[in-house]
C-alpha cells in the first residue's frame, strides 16, 4: 500500500499540492499563485488554462521536492474554490470564456429578475441556496445570454461546463471523465439537494441545457486516474470535495452540531446537521457536506465574501503593508481601532445580508487614525463578520456554540483569534494542522483507498494547537459589535444609488 496521499488544493488565489502521510502530517507543499482578472468593478475572472498548468506544475514539483516515489502515492484528492464556473469546448479542450469567479457580481441583474418573478422559495427549497450572483447557475446564464454563439454550441452538445474540480478532473484524467461530487454540485443553484439530481425546472428557467453538466458522484469515489503523462504512473483520484466541506471533514466535524470556520479569501462557517437537510430561517445556506457510499451528510453554512482578501488589499491595493504578517504586527501596536470600522464589502455582503449592492467603506476616520488602526480594524472586521454568522446559527439551532474550530491561512493570527473569542464569548480552538481544507480531501481520498480504516481512526489524528478563551469584558464586546452593525447598515445598497 502507498505511504502518501496528495491533495490538489485549487483555491481562489493559488493552486497547491500538499503531501500527507499516514499520520495526517504534511510531508511537503508547493504553491503557485494565479492572476486575478477584474474586467469591471465587481467582476472577477480567472484563466482556466493558467490554473490547470499551475496545478500540474505544483503536483510535479511537490513529488520532486519530497523525493517520493510515485509508487508510494496511494491516491490524489481534489478540493477547490466552489462556485467558480468554467465552460470549455469538449472537442478542442479549450475554454470558451474565462472562468467566472464565485466573488463576481456580474449576474446580479439576473438574480434580481428571478427574485422579482417570485422564485426565491422554490430555489431555496430545492437547492438550499439563496438566489445570489455568488452561485454558478446565473453565471452560466450570463455567458449564454451575452455570447449567443457559445449557447448555440452548447445546445449542439459541443460544450462542457463545470466548477473548477470538474475542469481539473476532466483534464487530469486525460479528458476521459466529466464529473463532480455532491458538495460542489450543491453550490451551483442547479442541483436538487434532496433528489440528488440536476433540477430540470431550474435549468428550464435559466435556459441551461443539462447536456453540458457533469455526472454527480459521492465525494469519496474513484473519479478516474491521473494521466500517466503527468507523473509517469496512473494514480487514482479518490475524492473530490468543495473547499469548505473539505475543511469541515478535515476538522473531524463528523457529528451533528459540530462547527468550524475557515479564514481564507472569504470566511465560511459550517455546522454539520447529519443526514438531515435543515433549512434556515436566517438566510443561512443549506448545503451538502459530503457523500460517502450511500450516505449523504448536510450542513448549514454562512458565507463571508471578503476576509483574507481584505488583508491582501491592504498589501496590494493600499500598499500600507508589504506582507500579510505585517498586518498583525501593526495591529498589535495599538490597543484598539480608535473607533474605526472597516466594512470590506468589495463584492457585496454575504450571510445574513445577501446584499449584492453593498460596497466597502471605512467609518470613523479622524486625524489621529494611523495605518496601525486601519490594520487592526481589518482584522476585527473579519471577526465581526464571523460573529454575524454565529448569531444566525444560534437562532436556527436554538442552542449556543460551545466552541468554534478554526482553520485557514488567516487563523494563524493570534491577535485576530483572540478578538474572535472575545467578540463571540466562546472558546476558539485552532488545530495543529491549520491546512484542514487540504487535510479533509486527503482524509476522504485515504478513506476511500484504505489508508485509514474509518472516521474513528481519523478523529484520533486531529490535534489541538491552541485554545483562545474570551478575555474582554462582555459589556465592551456588546458595544463594539453594536458599532459594527451600524457601520454595515451605512455600507448597504451603495451601488444602487
């Protein structure tokens, strides 16, 4: 049996390949960033070919870097940015349009019309989702509406579509497999999460031919084999999982009520609801967590669009920091934000507002405000947005949150994790391996191929790095959060004005 599982972690800003051993430890990792394309304000695209090339490059590089034999690789798992959608010519293999990224708001007008037509309830009951430009379905409709030639070719059966996992699986298997998994399909706004099928009525409303869509399989499945040309040997692709569901699995949140939050480009809070789809009263999303064999598990999810990318903006946009770590260093130099609130609604607001027209704003600026205060306000903004999600989940589940497991790149920030515990009034638990998205895909692939015997063995692997306990006075915590809510209201509906 092989000694390693490799995860291909295709994210919003980079593609990574990470090697895990049987103890769940990272043996090696290689990462490569790709371009963010902004054709218009609020529009975001990626080049699918650049992503594919980068993903293959980091896969080859990590095998070389770790000096491992391909014979020792048991399986590959894929995890990916979810709602981002790609259309390609199935005969030439070339994309017919840039990938439209999950953050992109160009299909907001289409969503407005669907809502005006009274389709919100129907879409929510079938897909578990809110009608929003975030999801893949209206992105596909936008392409077809604006490029009639692409629609024509799609109707002739010459075009394939899929989320990034589908694009990778198709190419990595030598163009043999057009498939996705339940977790990714559940993010398209085209998939019925109860019948586990593409929904014919929604497809008809959006005028999307079902022939372009991939076959949908359980997350732990043999999706095919990595083409021999890539590593010199065929290796099974044994798991595909959307990044946030992979993180829930990597945090070993296998039981109903267990929750995690990932601090990445955005923030995503998921709570496992077991084999029952729970529909939210607070505009949380109901999503498929994963499928293993004949069992499907569900989750409630809250989504924050801008989290780590707000820190990136300080670095690349404002240029007031040169590294992400410097944001922490500056924030630690001041006791508070001097009354400053930063609402990073660059592409609208997610849960619970679902306001496609909100825009970013910084409130409370005075002459005494420095970049240190702006840096601290940025970290606090991320924590406030997570608090918004937790408040919704408390109401939906009628119970408090006993603890929150955290992961993702920005979770390494001690100052932000402490503020998160303070503002939530709840313990925040960070694991030793914060790369839990990649770990979850590795666990799933290893589970499918026998590296681990079952969920119990995997649970024993998960280990705590640090627990952050609330230290702030509760009255102060409430006052700060009230200020945040006021700032959010002032940022809303801006693009409609």
